C-alpha cells in the first residue's frame, strides 16, 4: 500500500560554523514525500486505534510489539476499533512511519490520529492509569462508572450505628 508512494530523497544543506575548524558541513536529511505523508496520515485517522508493529497481533515478531498488543487486549480494545500495520512486510513503511512520527522505534500507537508513543510510553501510561483514561475519553472503550447502589461506605456506618444502639 505504501511502497509506491514513499520516496527517499537526500537534501544537502550547506552550513557554516565559525566555531569549527571546518568552514562548512554537509548534512543529509531524508524526507517523506507529500503523497506518502498523506497516505500515512489517512492510515492513522482511519480507525480509533492504529498500531504500526513488527508482525501481526496473532503473531508478533518482537517482544515490544507483543507487549503493546497485550496491553491493548488487557484494556479491552475491540478489534473493530484497532487497525494494525506490519512494518516488516513493507520496508518503506518501516522507515516512513519513523520519519512521519519523528519517533525512532516501532511499535507506534495512534489514538484518533494522535501519536501516543511506543512500547515504553504505553507501559508507563498503563501503569499510571493514563492509558485507560485516554481510551475512555476517545470512545475506544466504555467508561467504567462506579455503582451508585454500592453499599461499601454504608456498611461501616451501619455497624457503627448498631454498636451505638447496643450500648444505649
């Protein structure tokens, strides 16, 4: 899908630096074509959750991709709201997604078109509860509401009242 639209180019910049012995440096920059950028942008906005990973959810090809899949499963992200792309199947996508997000590693997770991060970021967000909040606020998973009929706090109060009545 992405292979034909990604184009590698080298942009050579001439930079003068008075503080160095060399009077100039050449710096190479690789950039994404506008067409490739648009295709990736459409991909990340196509579903509520988009995961660029090594392998597939059924057969992850690296431990970090496996961990991200497990975290998303743990939070109950429905498969119809999750779109995955195997970067190992397309070398241009593999390098293009890194340039698109300016994030050097895969896996990469997007929620409603916004870059969230890689495996380490997702693990931290999962541990702090931020990931659940993010997924709930973006309508990916239903919000967990406390049960108003819960008697958790009233049980202690009732037993205190019972003790007071027994003493009186």
